[in-house]
C-alpha cells in the first residue's frame, strides 16, 4: 500500500518546476543530493520521481507539486483550526517502501522555504517531522 504525505504551503506561486528547483537547492544546502527522473507536467502541476543520489531509482518516491490559490477553500473543512488558510501550493509525497531519510530531508527543506502544514492519512494534521523514521 502506498503512503502519502501532503504539505500545504504558502509559496510565491512560481511555476511548479521552479518550486521544485527551489526545493532541490534547499535540500542541497542541507547536504542532501537527489536524482530526479520521469517528470510529468500539466497546467499548474508537476510530478517527478526522486531518490537520493546514493540510492537506486527503485527507492524513489513521487513528488507532486500543485500551485492553486484556491487550495485553502478545499481543505479548510478538513482543518477546522484554520492552519492551512493561506496555503496556495500542495507538495505531495507518495510511494511504497518509503525512504524515511529522504522524506525527512524533503520535509526540513520545505519548512525552511515556506510556511507549511503537513498532513497524512494516519495522523492527520497532527503529524510532525519527528514522527517520521
């Protein structure tokens, strides 16, 4: 079964590929080098496979970035605390056999770049970076 972790972020609403490039640069600043493959584009959305340089592509996770200023209205019902009301970008990680070192590196880079709220199906909006292995 695939695991999914979603980040509701407040970004500059760059094109998704620019947002992804900013994420990679931030990860590199933190010492995490990644390989990207299989990029896909649609209006306002992009996805790509991502794995650590030291890992084979089989350990990749999918990163999907969607920029939409109306995101908050869609998720406010799920988050009655209103923590996501300024979100305009969704960064979603998914895959099976998740590399938690990579997930943690992505999470820390996202938090360093933008105000963000994380969500997963198990812990909801209560998940924190310290809860991922």
